C-alpha cells in the first residue's frame, strides 16, 4: 500500500513539476489576443469576431481581436512569431501562411518553424468579380477585353503573397492575361469599395464578403474559383466552366500559435474551437458566408499546411512569380 501511495505521489510530483502541464491546468487566466492580418470588416476579421466571441464565453476570458494589416499578412505573422509561446497570442491566417515560403527570400520570421498549426477553421471559395462600371458581364468578356487592351486593365490586390493576389496571378497565367495589380493595404473590404467606385476594374475576393454585393448588383460576378459552384450563388459558373478549363483554387483559414506553445494548450484551444464551430448559430453564420466548418486536430492541420505549402511552391514557380525581398 505504501509502495502504491509512494508511486502515486511521484506521478503527481512529475505532473506538477512539468511547466507545460502547469500552464495548461491554469489556462486561460487572462485575455487572449487573436491577431488578424487584415483590416476590420474583411472576411478574416468577421470570422475572427464570430469565433472569438464564442471562445470568450467558453474560456471565461476576453478574446481580443487585433488587426495588423500589411505586407500580405507578414506583419501580423511576425508579431505572433515573436510572442511568448503561452497560448495568449494566436494568429488567424488564410492560406497565405502556406504561400509565404514560396514568395519571400528574407523574412524576419520563419513561416514554417516559428508556428504550430492549431486547427483549420473553415474552407471556402474565392470569386472573381468586376466593377459594375466595367462593360463586361462574363469572364469570357473580361478575358476578351483584357487581351484586346493588354496592360490597360487593373485588379485590386491586398499585397504580394496574399491568396487573393496569387489566385489572380494563377488566372492571369492560365488565361494569358496582362493586367496590372493595384495594392490595397486594407484587404478585401477596401478592395470591394474600390470596385464599386470604379477605382479598380476586377479582383479576386472572398466569396463571404462578395455574396451580398453580387446579389445587390453592386459587383459583377465572373466566376467562383473552386471546382464546383457555390450554393449561395448557384447561377455563377466556376472559372473552369466560364472558359479556363482545369482551373481550381480554394481558400481556408486557421489558427496558428507561436512555436513551442505547450501541446496541452494547443489541444485545449483546438477542442474548444471545434466545439464552437458546431454551435447552431455559428453554423448558420458560416453558411451565410459560404464557409464550410472544419475544426481539424493539430496533427491533421499540420499535415494539411505542409501539403498546401508544397502546392503553392509549385504554383508560384509555374506562374513565374518572382521571389520578393
């Protein structure tokens, strides 16, 4: 009996002496900061606020959204990479996280080794849209106009390395287009405003922020980028259907934590997030924004990010996108 008691006490001592376990047992005991790489009002920001509010309820601590826009998401990523690995600072990023290694020679952080993938939040479509002031109604008409006036049309971009930019570059390469990027630091919300005003003529934007604008006639939908049509806009063809055979590109969002964040904390965040994604009111909101909830485990998400990183390395090479300094 004494031997059992001694063994049990040794196990308890080992658990209590492990900093990771101690942190996890006490987590969270103060506000959590969720860093978003884009300006307020965009698709990533909107999702962050929906999920952040629900996580705050489950954790009993505030989840504070911090918008750090610029440099294709690298400013936000750098700030999180340099944060303490304690679970109190997280990054919510798009597949731009997997694109970055293919596009930048020198970064103040390592986009692969400075982060631990926590969970994929959602999968989603992007959509190619045009300004209603541009005299086109279909992708075929847009391609014909661009080829008739090479170098004269432009598109809104939220920075090199952003999925919106890379998807348009993929389309340019596939369709043989010469159109010029116009950078907007604020992301897709700012690009949508510029499109409606006629400041730019086309763009790839998240379907989530474009649905209502397309339905209201404030943007012209040219095609969704995925392999199948979006249920929220069933009359809008895919890019492949609209004249660029074989084209397909989807988007995603996920949580990342600084490297060396204790596994127990990463797993706790993932479990709570997966639960939030299953809540009826959250699922209703996601459906309205054309998002498919995921909630994958850290291991599943890590494998997915690795596969995406390899894919985008090939895409950047095929599209002859130069490495940035």
